């Protein structure tokens, strides 16, 4: 796959604070990449660097094979959509869409044609004469996307575009963005702290922390084989359960205070099996209960501490000794506080992380 | 397992639908709170209104009536003579042409000073808030520090500077002085206002290819009417009311109105014409007063907009 954006050894510091550290990234042509991380991890900063809104301290940025490190934002072939929409309040929707084109010196007929095309795609034709103040949140964000669309850019940058919208609208617009990407096949970079947005939209997710990319992989890969304990905890809600213990017998077993588990079926990473202290992690949805638990290689007895019915499924917090685990079970099952519960899981679905480096084994 | 707790239905606990309070809570017109609130407001209003009342009343009386001594009494015989005299005939030192000429001096000083200082300060504030150039913080710190230096310290050095420039005693010299001295507070005002506008708007404009002036004129300026109103009011009243710079940096021919007013009031030839003095004072204060009345609403909005982020 030919790369659309290439970032080489990117560094950015504000005074003594290093925000981005020696960052390398290749984004393929037409790829939908999501930058995911908690606030302060540098994901928006990285996006601003790609857009040219921040000067980099070191490193290079290439867009469509062109070194744009010193280029102005408007010359980089990018369009950007912001969290607060950032529409020009005194201009009509039409004025907002045409502002960039006028600056670029397009002819009136060309501008009209492009606005017409973008308005059709985004279904905002009836709104063209209105001002942003008279639009709903969803409509405003659509106009903001339109502003990038009319400029016929190679790359779309989204900076948490859905965070200001209510839950229902967010789901709708998320699907629309995905739809738009399918239709346009532009490269898109999307910054969010919402893991559901990341999982649903991305071709690949880059999980960031402290100005570094911890893992860059498909949503499935990140969910199933997180590269580190941090990534494992970050993706999934409620987050992964961990047992604190020791790997023994050349990676054959894992001993912890809940018992000794056989690791038969667990796939170790490239480093292979290593004995030593480790975390064993298992997701709430990979723990079986009741009769199904009896078929699992690893079986435990637990008591129910707390039940959270969500409708579609039910979250149960169980205790094994004084260790708490979250278990996700079917929404129709009847479980009450204090019940005894058999639980079980398959080590093939688990992830083991080295205690000191916290990387996956 | 079935939950054995039962939740009572609403109708079981609340049966009493009639008789009890319903709808908005009634308000008493003469509650203690209201008496205190409006009493205080009334007193403050009277406190501020009485001097104005005395001035207007006195300016409409003839001298014999004033000599009766009751300053609060309304005029028995209304006369506009003192107003005409203050405008056209009152003596300021040697010449006796009233305030009229000096009024136009003040206009010629105020208008260019206000326009010039606001143009420069708004661009200053915009550059400081949005472009964060190297040394911006130092520049801003120095500018703000300038606001704390007492004017008296700078009076004489500026006299020398204006003399060297050949502008001493000239209206344009005073315009320059007013523009410079307006800079710290106006820049602060504009900087804070532009900083309170969403940063993403500025970023969006940059992605759209607008440059320094493009963003200023086409994105930010149309959103900034309230803060420009505040700046105009501050500057018009400040410069119009200025006495110190006016008396130091201009000559007798180019004195602003405030200096002329002082001369009228302080000129003692025979009797003190209180009615003329009062009329002259009101005429001088008329411009700032009008500005306040016309733009009061915008002024409040602008102050609020500058203070609160949103």
C-alpha cells in the first residue's frame, strides 16, 4: 500500500516539556486511522502538527509524497474538522463553505459548483442561506465537514468531531462519517478518546500515551492481542481483569492466589514463553458462568458482589477471595447479590503481560 | 431470584390533591428584601442625581436669583443666557469667545486619537492573542508595566521629545501622546477579548488559507463589535475629559475644552458667574454623557464578553 502520510522522527517540545517523542508513522492511501488515547497523550498535538498549525521541533512530515514540514496549513492538501465546529458565525453556511475557496482564488462558477456538490453529499442544501447560529449541533458538524469537502483535499483530519454531540446524534454521525469514507476513499485521521468511535471507524488504531505510539494495529488485533497492559486496560469496558502471579514450568502454568492455571492453548508472542512474575488478563466477556463454565479449562468459584443490568447484557462484579472480577453475562440471566457463581475461562482468550516491562508475552 | 422489595405507587403516598399550595409561590411587593433593595437603589440614585440637578437648575437662573442662596429651588424665570454666554462669550484669560473654539479643538484631538489608538491596539491584541510570536510575553509584560508608571514621571521627557519632533504645542503632538498612553489598557482589552474567542476558529481560518490580515478583517473583526464599542467609549471619555496632557502639550490656541473650562471657571473679574460656570461644565460633559446613553447596552455586553470565556 502506497503511503499517504509519512511521519519521520517527529519531535515537539514546549520549552522543557516533550509532548511528542521521536514519533514515526506511515498512513496508507485511503486509510482511516484513529489516534486514540486519554487526554494529554499528544494525539491532538500530533494532528495539529500534521495540519501545520504547530511548528515541529524536529522531524519531517510528508503528505502524498511531498515534504510539507515547512508548508502553511492551507498548502498541505488537508481539511480539518474541529470539536467545536469552528464555523464562522457571521457568515452563512454558503459563506463558510466558500471562505477557503475564495482565499485560494477559485472562480465564482467553480465555487458554486463545488458547494453544490458538497451540499448534496452532506444533505445540507436547504441550509445554505442560514447562519451557523440557526443550525443544530449535528447540522453544524456536517457543515464543518463540508468545509473540508469543498476544498477537494487529499487528507481529512478530525479532531474529536463528535464529542460535543449528544449520544444518539453521535451514533448517527459516526455512521455517516464511515459512509463518507467508503464513498470518498480519502485518507482520514481521526482523533478521539472514545474507544467505541475508534473501534467502529478505524482501519487501524494508534494508541498513544505520553507522546508515543504504544500500538498501531487493526481494532481486532488491539482488542485480542494488546501489546501492553496499558493498551489492554484502555480498550474494553469494563476493562480487562488481571490476576497477579507467576509463570512456571516453561510457560506451561500460571500460579496466583486464586489457584494454578494451565496455560495450555495460550499463544505466546514472538519472545516466546518466559518464566517469572506476570499479569494474566482476561476480558469480562470472555469469562463464562454456570453450566458453560464447566466446559472451560480453567474453573473458579466466586460469589456475586454487585449486579449492573444494562439490558442487552448484565455486568456482574464477583469476588474470588478478595479479588474482584468483572464478568459480562447475558442480559436475561437472573443473578442476585450474594449468589455463589461458577466461572471459567479459556487461556487461549487470555493475555499475559510481563510484570516489569508490562509488555505482552 | 425475584426482588422482594416493593416500591409504593405515587398515589398511595400522596392522596391530598386539593387545598395544598399549587403553582408559583406568591411574592409580596413590600417584603423586607424588596424594601431594602429598592431603598438602597433609590438613595444611591438621589446621591448621584442631586449635583446634576443643582447644576442644571443653576445654569437656568439669572445671577440675582442665584444670590438669593437657595441652590435647590427651581428657577423662577428660566433663562438660556448663561448657556449662550458659556458657548460664545465667556472669557478664558484674555480672549472672550466662550467655549466654541475649544470644543472643536477637543473634537480634533479626540477623533484621530480614538481611531488611531483603537486600530493599533486591536492589531496588537490580535497578534498577542493569536500569533504568539517570539518574545510576545515579554512585549506584553513591558506594555502592561507601562500602565503602572505615573504620568507625571513622563511629562517632561515627552515635552522634550515633542519639541525635537517639532510637534510641541501642536494638536498632532497631543494626538500622538493620547495614542501612546491608551496603548496598555486597550491592548490588554483586545488581547483578552481575542483570547476568549474559540482558538479553533482561528485554526480553521488558517486551514482555509486566510493570512494574518485575512483572519483579522474577515473572521475576527465581524465578531468584535462589543469590544470595539467598549474601546470607543473608554477612549472618547478618557481623551475628552483629559486635562493634564491638554494643558501641558498644547498652546493657548489649541487648548482642549477641559482646559478652557478651567480657565473660565478660574477667571475672576468682578462677580463669579455661577450660572455660566455651570452651563459651561454641562456643555463640556455633554459628549461623554451622550456616548454613555447611546451605547450603554453595548458597553455592558462588551465588558461581559471580555471578562467571561464563552
